[in-house]
């Protein structure tokens, strides 16, 4: 998916600016856009069979949204480079990032295996490679061996790593090898290896397998995803032979119906694996060195928390805002009302005295919230 033609940009600005002005911030603006797609289109509709005319196969809509983001991310990066080039101290020119020719989304309804030969593809429109991905590609190729050696050493060490100053509060350890991985989005909470990088959230993993500039079509890629195995093969167009770039068992099981792959021609194959269970993987493949999962970022987005946890956080946040404003929390008001009712009752030590809750120690009122 390529960015909108320059001659057509801005034709919807009036309508979109109205939404943005009304919402005031980017997140509510995007929320309104996706709300429209949810209510008025089949963007979020999942096909129940290949013959369905409406909707998409699992994961395809997400890939379309991601491709749209990447195309404008590239434009923004190019604009920044032009701006930097006019500065007094210009940065060294970088090799231009190859422009993608097509993106293929692979999926199947099989319960056992996903293969590229049974795939469904997104409309073959150009998608431009993210400059971040290109940088990560270079980092993988240049540092893969060294990081593997260091990670192997760390894997053999039984003792805990030394805590970095300032990290004690969040309970995370400081690990110099993992710190390198954390500094790149493509290996965040994951690792960089010789010919691939991987990152993870509590729900899924993104695996980027490097390809050469001559790999421009999905016909040159074979990806096989089993519930516990991943295999990626690339075709050499010159000698017509297939080379295996990844072929190993996965650390844990994945969901086949929610795992897909896409090709960014001339750059990488992106494989998205949905975890079967919510846990942090200490390695992508069973035969690669472990990462230090005590040194990754274990936080979960608010929207990923269960309803009870979300309600608790919202309650604590609301109470904090009330206290900052000098007001009582609902729990404090409830306790004060109970105290008021019992103030003048028989047997009360305060009977006959003016109501004054300040003389009663109510510390810890919110401790049971």
C-alpha cells in the first residue's frame, strides 16, 4: 500500500480537521476513524469462509493498517533527512531504503500448518520499508555474532545480573546484552540474531527475517508455521535453489489461525505469531541463546488488563485526583457518613459533642479499597 498521490493529498483536510478540532488530541481522532470503520464498513469483519464477499481473513485488516502507517513513516523520515541536509553540519548520506513492490499476507484455516502455498494475499500495492526496520536490519547483520556470544555467556550464568542504578524501583535487572536489544524496536523484549530479529509483547511476537534486494515477490518466499515450529525459505533466482533461513521448534505454542506473515520486498519477511498462552518467551527458537527475561519490559497496556484490574486502576486514579483537589474519596465519604450516624447514639463516647471527624483516626480508610 503506497501513500496517497501527492496531487490528491489534502482533499479531505476540511472533514478531517473538523474531527481533529472537535476531539483535540490524536488518540481520540484515530479512535473516531477506527470507530467509523468498525460501525460502517466490513474492516473488522472476519471471513467465515473463503467464499465470503465481505470482510477479511484473520490478521489481514491489521496488516493493512500497519502498511498504511509504514508508508507515511517513510515519508516523514525522508522529510526529516531533507531538513537535516540543509543544516550547517549535514549528516552523512545513507544508502536509500528499497521501496517495496508488494506485500503478501499469508494465512489459512488449517488447524495444523500454515504454508505460503495456501495463502491469501492483500491487494498487491507498494509498501515502503520503515527506516527503523532498515536500521534494525543493519544492526542484526553487524552485531548478530557478537550478541549471540554474549547472550550464550549470559545463558550459562546462574547468578542474577547487577541492578543498574535507578532500575531497583521497577524490579528489573540491568543486562548489557539485553539493553542493546531493548534499544531497537525490532528486538524490544527479544533479541537480534545472525539473520533475523524478534520482539515480543505478552500476546504476540514479531519475527523479521532478512532478505536480499533480489527477493521482491512472495513466490520467492516459503513460510511454514506449525503450532510449535517455524520454517522460512528463500529462493535464489539465479540458481533456482531454496535456502533455509529459519527452521527450528518454537519456544512455546502459537495460534495458527491468528499468525500471519508478510513480505517487505528487498528488506525482510515479517512473521507475526500469536501466543497460545500469555507468557514471556526467553527465546524464540529452542536452539538459540536465552535472553534475560528479568531485564525486559514486562508492562502490559491498560487495555490488555482484565476488567477488574482496569476498574481498580481507574478507581485509584480517580481517588488520587480527588485528594489533589482537596476532596474526599467515595470511601472516605462513606466512612464519614457512618461515623455521623453513630456519633450521638447511646454508648458513643462522642455523644453530645459537636460532630468533628478529625478527632477520629481514620488512617487506612482506603487500605481495603
